[in-house]
């Protein structure tokens, strides 16, 4: 046995049995839960608690991020949707029809995050449509965060079930 086979025997390169995949999954959902619509959630809690300048900062950063998301959607939203659907359907076909585990892992990471992106976009449209300020912004961002966390919990649960099924069906050793 050469050194290449020895290394790949010690380090399992499959997605669902790789520790780095699970660390990446946890970091991805932790970041998605903290950065709601591109806004750090500690700013929301600080604005709610302190008011004043913290609330004005939240209004400003929310206005910037809402305008940015809506501009990107207006300019290239259809292209992003088309490329995203192409990528997701390709990963679903490669992963679940052809059985490529890496494509399954990418799909299980990207599909729920695309739903979170749509939730962020809907929140941005609601904030812009109601011209929300202060407490209303905090309410919208809190609701967006809760929805993101629910999507994350469901995603982690489904990914863990699928990963355990893959690891048990293929075999650890």
C-alpha cells in the first residue's frame, strides 16, 4: 500500500463522514442566524435596549441593506433565480439520481440557504413597503431571524438523518 492510499484510508473523503462538513454546516447556520439580512443581530438587540444612536444606526444599516437587496433583485434577479435553479436542480439530479455524495451535500447546504435568501428578500420588501423605522425594523428582523432559525433546525435535522443513512448504508470501515 502506498502513502496515497494510507492517507485516504485514514482521512475519509466522503462528505457526510467528514468532520469538516459538519463544522461547516454549523458555522453556516450560526452565521445565517446572526447576520439577518446582512445586519448583525446584536445591533437589533442593542437598538431595542438602548434606543437613541443605536436605533439610528440600525435604521441606517437597514436602509442600506434593504436598498442593496432590492436593487440587486431589480437589476439581476431573474438571472440569479435562473442560475440558482439550474445549480440546485443539477445538484439534486447528480446527488439523488446519480448517487454522487458530494452533490447531495452541496444540495443539502444550498437549498435551505436559498429559502433563507427568499425570506430575507421578502423581509426587505416588507420593510421598504411599510417604510419601517426603529421598533418596526427590529420586529421585522426578529421575525426573519426566527424563520431562519426554524429553517436551519429543519435543515440540520434532515441533513443529519440523510448523513447517518449514507454512513450506515455505505459503512464506516
